[in-house]
C-alpha cells in the first residue's frame, strides 16, 4: 500500500520497441525500503510513437505531468468512493490491485496513445439517446457498430472529446484498421458520449428512454 500526498513520485519509462518503431510504456515507482532505493515497475500495453528517433533507440524516463496526476486521482477516487467522489489530498493505493493497474493503463494511454478517428465506427445517437454530461475522468458509453462500448474521457476541446476504450471494437476494415483494441484512443463528438450504464450494465438505463 502506498500513501500519496502532494506531488506523486511516479515516472514513465519508454523502452525501445524496434519491431513497431515505437516505445513500450511502463510506470516506475521509486520506493524507499530500509534505506535501500528500489523501483517498482508496472508494465502497460501502451506503445508510444514519436518523431524523436532517439526514443526508439534508447530508454527514456519522464516524470508524470499534472494531467497524468489529475486523471489518476480522479479515477482512483471513482474506484474507491463512486462516481460522485472528489479527489482527496491524500490517497492510499495498492499498486498490485488489478483495478489500480487498469487505471494506470488508462493514464498511460491518455498520455502516449494515438487517437483514431471515429468515422465509420459509431452509430448516430443524436435524437435517439440523451447525451451524457462529461468531464475529463468521466466514464461514458459509445454506441458503436458493434454495440455499446465503455470508455473513459481523457481530453475535451470544444465539441470534441478523446476517449480511452475499455472494450475492443471489431470494425471490419473501417478506414485503415480492422479492430480497435482495449486502451486505444478514439476521437469523438461530445454528443457521442452516452451514460456509462449503456455499456457497463447491459440493459438500457431507465433514465435514458428511446425517442
């Protein structure tokens, strides 16, 4: 169990990934144990692609930025206290807990993933389902060509939003890809974001009638 206050001493490690030309992203946590410095490493399935060719040739360490920290704390608060939770000044997390590792995956994807266009991936939901009021760190659902899929909103700019997918989507050769994987990024419109219960509970929420 790790207690976090103020600045979070987390790091990202970008390791060479020559087969795809990118870098594998891992989280590194420095831990002091009986006057001995040890590092806890948590691997992610996120690959960072960069124009900086040196990143594909050697390892690089980066500190978590404020966006990483803010998203992490929001998702931890949601996991520990529910959707209405407000991030606390001090949090205790078990970095071996699968739910916390999943949050780290989402934060890594938000910081290093490449956002795909949602053209041809989503069904039109305008007028059929009520939009969901979202902010960065909110859970939501997307009405895709393969049914409702869960996501986490990780960036918003005007009428556009970027989501980390929590489910894979078989899109059958839409655009340049055939499948969107779990933790891929998708660029959507705010009006595409629906209540998370569509994806996470199966049945249509009673508060979201069809029109």
